[in-house]
């Protein structure tokens, strides 16, 4: 018999034995009167139930507390905390379940760690042959067919961008917190990125938030590149803010994305069907947008506009100073 069942059985057996003995004592003092016998029955059975409950409560409460700790650890692991573990106490079924959970969590953490290391190392190692290819393309500049050389240069640029995105994604996974925390003018940052395109229209208010300007610049760049590559101009970029949140919205005039595809837009390496464009991309741009937004305690998503066109948006928390300014502006 298992340890848990044994403890519960012995507790219940001890309670029954104690109150059986109490019943015998009551019977010995019974004077044969029906009234007294009824009083004995009325007292003994509720008392027996109450005492069994009191006797088994410590065991059941201890069991439920251990199960609650295990439940919290499972939820923590499921939310992304790969270091979540449960303290193993005892040798019963719950202890064995906790030990099994810890072993599974160890394996998951090791596999995810190996995956991150592989991505980081592969991205780094690919830089060397890419540099040699770029050098060879430069050396053959005078002799190669211009059209073929232009195609090679485009392939190199796309490969370089892909490697950079994989490397950035792996670094974001490996580093739990932002390394840089600075005040950033979001509208100014968006204006700098929009200036690289002829068909971008920027509108918005002055917004200040805290974060890593390099990562936020990359996030904006990926949003704009996605709109330029897949959308239909003109492309509208809006920067808005309320009391505590700033929102970046990039709208284009292309056809709305079907809901079955929209649900996967921010997944790594997902490519949606492209009817008119041969530049499907590698599928990492929007995944990085969401990853960078979440690293800044924000979120990213897609919604269809009322006219059937597309809107990609990022919501970011404002810095305290900007939130205070927004509140003051609303009161004026």
C-alpha cells in the first residue's frame, strides 16, 4: 500500500477505533431507558463524524497545500519561467509527482537552452562565409553580368538581414531584462525611420517612453518594411497616447488579411500567401516586433480597418513623466 493511502487509512482507522471505544463506554452507562439510548445515539454519531473530520483535516490540508504548490509551479513553467521547480517532500505519490515535474522541467530548460545556443552560434558562424561571398562579389564587379551581380548582391543583403534577425531573436531570448533604459522620443524615432521611404505619411503627438532605443528602432523598421513589402501605398503611420500607453499604428491600403492567416502573423518564420509579390521574406520581422514590444512590457497585434485594409499596431507603456504630461494635457 502506498505511503499516502497508508497514512489516510491509519488516521481513519484510529478515529473509528477511538469512537467505537467511546460508544462502548456510553453503552455501559446506558440504563436501558429509550430516552437515554436516543440521547446516546444522537450524541455519538454526530460526534463521530465531527471527530473523523477533525482527525483527517491536517492530512488533507497538507495534501492540498502541496498540490497547490505544484499547480503554481506548472503555471509558472507554462508562462515561460523555465526555472520553476517544486520542493520535494516525503516519499508518497505527491512527492513522486513533484520529482517527475522537476525532471521534466530540467529537460525542457536544457532543450530550450540548447536551442538558443544553437541559434546564436549558427548566426555568428554564418557571418564568416557571408563576408567571403560579399568580398568575392566585389572582386568580380568588373567581369560579371550586371544583372546577375545585382541579383547576387540582393541575395547577400537578404541573407545578412536574416542572420541579423536570428541573432537578435536569440539574444532577446537569452537576456531576461533590457540592458538599456533611457528616455526615448517615439515620434522623433518614427520620423527618422519614415524618412527612408517615399510613401510613408507620419502623424502623431510627442510621446516619451523608456526603453532601448536600438531595439525600438529595429521594431519600427520591421513594421515599416513589412508594410512597404506587403502593403499597398500610401502607408500611414500614427503615434498616439493616452494616460499610460503609447500606440504605434501602421496602416496600408492592401486587402485585409484572412483571419486564419492573421492569427499566425507574429509567429517566427511564418509566411502568408502572397499573390502579387515575390518578396515573401523570411518570416522573422513581425516576430521580432512582438518580441521587442513584449520586452518593453508592451504588445503587438493586427486588426483589419473598417474599410477592409490593414493595421499593424504596437502598444507600449509610457514613462511616468510622459504619463503625467498626458494626464495634464487632458485636463487643460
